[in-house]
């Protein structure tokens, strides 16, 4: 899974802004159409992403803006404002990246299953 900034949320600094909250809507995860077919899920379904660090359930969007085998969910959401009071940090194991020993927060391996 990759978790870049969205157009509206570079981080959670403005998560309390009413306009940002309104346009951002529910947290989603985006799958390539072929991956959605492989998992047997349709647009709007809830899917669970999990790894050794934790889990999160998100609403599915389907779009070919992501490559096959990649899930995309935008970062910058406050847990208290989300369903189940969770954000993407629940699946961040806090490991260093393989390049430059930087944070690996924007690229994390997760397993995926329908809810």
C-alpha cells in the first residue's frame, strides 16, 4: 500500500478545517480494477488491510490510477474523526526504508481481504 498526501491533506494539521473535512469524505483505499476482480469486491465495499502492526477497514474505490498489485490510501486523517477511530498509522510498523534508512511510512506491505 502506498499512502501519499492528497490534494486536501498534506498531513493532519488541517483535519479540523470544515472545508477539508467535507471534501475529503470517508477514508478510502483505491484498487486497480483487476485487483478488485481478484479479491471479488466492488466499489463501495469495505475492505480490511492488515499486517503485523495492526489493521484498518476502509471503503473501496476502483480506479486504474494505481498499478496492479498496489493499494492507495491518502494520508493525513485524525483517528478521532474516522470510523473505528483509526487511521493508516495503525498499519505502520515503524520500520526504516531500504534506501537511506528513512521512514517507510509511505509504502507499507499489507494483506487485504473483504470485510
